[in-house]
């Protein structure tokens, strides 16, 4: 047993080197030395050198020779250890009592409450009446254990991750176009392109180390920023295409038509490696320059210049992030970009690719191994052969594996509203802040019979309304792996002790298995590194096969390894960075990529007389991260970004509405209103406003609409009105 029922933690749990949260540091680390590990913020996957004194991390520096960041770090990376020392760290389980107060309890009491409440809900309603919402922040091994525990052991079919909010669009786009969720690039492509097209990506702010890789490009590349705002990235680009919000799809269809019309496509590549080109060529025929200009607001000369730039490039790479993904038609927009890369043969070669940049540190791990959007290892729940394979590897009954995907994030929220979901387990995410249409979701969460929140802080908006709070260890207080945007599997190490009685998420999941009565199913899952070996076996024969990676030591030695890396792969020293599709073969059964087309749809909530402006949201500064749960705990980072919420307003709109710089204004949508400081700037076009996503108030305004294929929310554009606050 991991936990004695009298409430005392056992020696095994306290001292486990597997990163369980309490006790000694792993013996592989010398007490006074340095060790390298991957950063725990964004998907870039930078290497950090951690400096240890008497077995505790006392500082860090960027890893000088790491293949990702090469001695650089953004402000968040420099402060990664500082935020672990916050006063509001969750240090003991908290259970809401009859008076409505969260009070400290033992782990034994907490586990009994979770199991009793969730099992009561399942017996009173149905097994589907309990769901979980997970994250892209935990190590892969923890995600996999959570997904297996809930879906195979606890019978919770419905569970999703907050990667639904950032990466679901790309997952679907890649699967449909390439046959698997496979970002094809390596970061070296930033330095080898002669044309770099950034779509809905403020790379300077969101991924500054990737921007540094562009700065190191020796080819003096043309850099095109396609974005409604004059972002920091657009200001540094050689071309800025300031299109209207959510008109990217029409723009790329127009580009495709122009490239085809001028015979600027690679017909040899198209014929050898793709399908459906003729269908798409016919479909984009109506997207004339005049039509595209009317739709996007981009002058015809600028569209022609962009097409010419792409044609003249020998190595053209296309990159997109949330400006594409967080859309009501994000999948087809991403595929419109993929179409242009395929038809020009810009894929599988150095400096090319249709390249989605991931958001969270382990979103790629979540996509492949969390058991949410697919079965472990990129398998499919609906495929009986896949279920049999996974069951055999895990030595479990195939009948324990669900035969269908669970509900998506918004479907779980809607299930709570309908009353079909009564219990919810939220792990390492802050739904009450980050989910779209915030006022609505707060009302929905209040309807639950039992809400469990597992987090490193007890102060998050979601933890504050929980019935049970489970204190979790953070990055640097446990072990595991992250998979970054370029598919690099990097190592996370335990370089500090979690505070109080906080445990690693891995240990908490093992405790739940014990109390639930399904621990025997997970005996082999004894530590994160043991789970890594299980996941290796599950990856065998898949596009993400990494069976050639022996253990954590090999990852440590090589500063991470990109998948695929199957048994028998060339030595890492000979292939330190590897892109996909160099042989022109994709993951569909016939080995060909697919062109995909669908007519663009109008914006669900366009401006009206009552709400005449379009609200845009996105990253604020390089020092802020998501809901600021961590970054607000760093005094250094707080000095680098505005403390209070602000709204960017074009000078024309400000003058029309009598709004002065730095004055207080009200921004209102059909769902809510906020008061912010006016920042008058030409970085937004007339008729547009911009509010950073990091502040709690922002999602009081956003509209709950979703892509029909990826079910990803459209955070980026909705109709609002603006007014000055009197006085």
C-alpha cells in the first residue's frame, strides 16, 4: 500500500526517487553540482542549468549548449524557480465543510471523500456522470497515468485536456492532411528558410527563443507576418499583411488560386506525394483577387506581393499558432496553409514545412499520451485492433478500454449544465478563469455535486470554488518528460522538495487508484521512469515510435531526443535534429498527403450597430503566462508587464468616442463587461480592440463558439462596444 489508512504517509511514498513530491532528492543528482533539465513553461522546450547546493536548487542559468535555446532564456525561464516559493502554494488537502469553509484534512480523509463522492455520483446516475479536465502542463508519464486510471480503472469515459483550448485544431488538421498528428519541423528550419510566413503568431512575445532562432538565420529571410494587429513580430517583419479578423482562410485560398493560375506550383511533387489537388484547385477558382480583397481588406498588390515572395523562395516555411487555432473554422484555415505548403513542395526539406507551434510545455505529450483525444500512443479508441494492442501491452482486459472518444471540454461543461455530469476532477488547469464566456462557466461549475481541484496553488479561481483541493508538486519538484513543439522528448528532474504535504500528481493518482480499488491494474506503473518504458512499448510501430530511447539517462545525455526514434535508428550524434516527410511519404495508408477544402463561413458574431467593434485577444507580454497563476508570483516578472488590465484602441476610434490615453473605459459584449485602462495605439486597426488574455476579466467577454471538427473554442474575435467611464 502507498498509504496507511491511519493517515500517515509511508516510507515508500516519502522517499521514492520517482518524484513523488516529498522527501529526498533523487540519488542520481549530486548535492552540490549543476544539472540540466527542460523548462516548464511553454512548448519551446528550452534547456535550463539548475544550480544545486546541499541538494536544493538555488538558481538557474540557460543551458549553454542545449539544441533548443543555445544559451538563451526568456524572462519566464529565468524566473522558473522563483514562482515555486509563493505563499499561496497548496500544502495540505482542503475539504469544504458543512459551513462552506475549506479546511485542512489528512490525505486519508481527502482520498476517502473523493472516492465516496465520485462513486456515489456514479451509482446514483451513471459512470459517465463523473468527468475530468486535465492539462498540458504535467509530465507525459503523469498524463498517461491519469488517463489510464480514469478511463480503464475508474470507468470515466469523459475526460479532456486544456490542450483543447490551444492545440486541438492542429491535431485534427494534421491527422486529416498527413494521416497522423505530426508537426514536421525542427527548429533548425527557422535558420534555414529564406521565406518565413507567420500566421496569427506573435512569435517575438509568445515564443521569444524561436524568434531568436530566426534572428540567427544567415540567409536574410523575407519574414511575412499575417495578423490583424501590428504586433511586435509584425513590426520586425519585412512584410505585414493586416487582414480582417478570421479571414485567413479566404486569403490562403486566394493565394492558392494565384499560385495555380501562374503555374507557381510544384506539379511533380503534387503528383508523386498528394491526393485531391484537382478538387481543391477547382474549389479555389472563385477566390479572385477582388473577392479576397473584399473579404480580407488586404490590397490586391499586397496579395500579389505575398504570392511572389512565396514563389521566389527556395525554402519557404509556414508557421501558425493561436491566431489560427482558436477559431470557429480553425481546422480548415490550418489546412488552407498546409495546402499552399504542399502545392509548392515546401515540406520535408530544410527550411520548409507547414508548422504549427504548440502552446503549453507538454501539449505534444498531452496530444499523444493523455488518453483524452486519442488512445495512448496516438491510437484510436474506436479501432478494435488498437484497443487489443494497448490492452495486451498493459496486460488488462480489452473490455476496460472505452470504445469511443470521451466528451470534449465544452461538451463536459454542457453536460454539467444539462445535469448529466455531477462530479468533476480538474487537474493543473484553471477553468474558472481560462474557459470561454467566464460568467457562464462559473454558474455551471456551481451546479456540480462535487468539484475536486488538484493544483500547486490553493488560490486559483477554480480552487476557490472547489469542494476538495489536492495539493500538487510543481515542475522541479518531480520527474518525467515533456515533448516540445519540434517533437523533442526532454527530461524534467526533481531539484527541490514540494512544500508541506504536497505530492506529485503521479503520487496522487497512485493514491486514488489504491482507494478506488484498482491499484492492481497499475502495479507496473511504479514510477515515472517505469511508465516511460510502458509508453515506449505503446509507441512501437506508431509514427511517434521512440523505442530506440533506452531510458532517462539517454535523454539526459543528448538534451532530449525527437520522435520518431525507433529501435535501430542512427546515432543521435549523426541526427541531432530531424524533420519529417523527407522521403515524401505521409502517414495515410497510401503514403500521400491530402489537400482539404471547405467554403469559409462568416464570423458568428460580426459587429452590429449596438456592438460595432471587434475584440481581439492574445498574448500580452513575454513575461505573462496564461492565467498568471505562476507569473504573478515573481516580483521581477510583475515589473515587466502591466499590473492592471488594459485595452488597445486605435486613435481614430478613441477620438470618435472621446477617449483619452490612460483613461478608464468600459468594454462590453453580449455576455459581460469589464473596465480597463485605455492604451491608444496604431497597433490595432480602426474598428478593432485588443485585450490580453491573461487577465481574469477578459473571458467575461468572449463568445462560446467552437470549430466543428476540433471543438476548439474561438477566443479571438467577438463583437463589443466601447465607452468612456465618466469622470
